[in-house]
């Protein structure tokens, strides 16, 4: 595949994602790398869900199954989510 064909395919796939994508994923499509760079290393669940498009139940299931790594204090306090997990899931660069 030539570079021009790859670019055309990427453009088509992006347009398809915007048109057919799930409404919860709209935030991810609107985000830029520069916005992502401003995020701290550990995030609350609400921010993580906003960037990934996951619901609370989906996020909890993914953490429970070990697909998403999260930090929780030994005393059982609030769970925090790693920015690197968003990068892994969405393709943003760290």
C-alpha cells in the first residue's frame, strides 16, 4: 500500500469513527495530544472514563479482570487510574 493510499484509508477510518462511533467515545475524538499532555500521571475515574469512553461498570470490570491497571491505597481508599493506560487504549503518546 502506498503512502497516499494509507493516508486516504486513515482519513476514511477517522470519518467512519466520527459518524458511527458510540456517543460515549465522542470526547476521545475531540481530544488532542496537547490536551493529553496536560493530564497528570494519576487520574480520577471520571476523567479516565471521559477520555476512554468507558462506563463505570465497564471500567470496574476491566480493572477486576486485570486489563486496566489502577492504583489503590492499601487502606482501601479511592482508586486512581494511570494516564499511561489511556495512552495504551487510545493511541496518545506519553
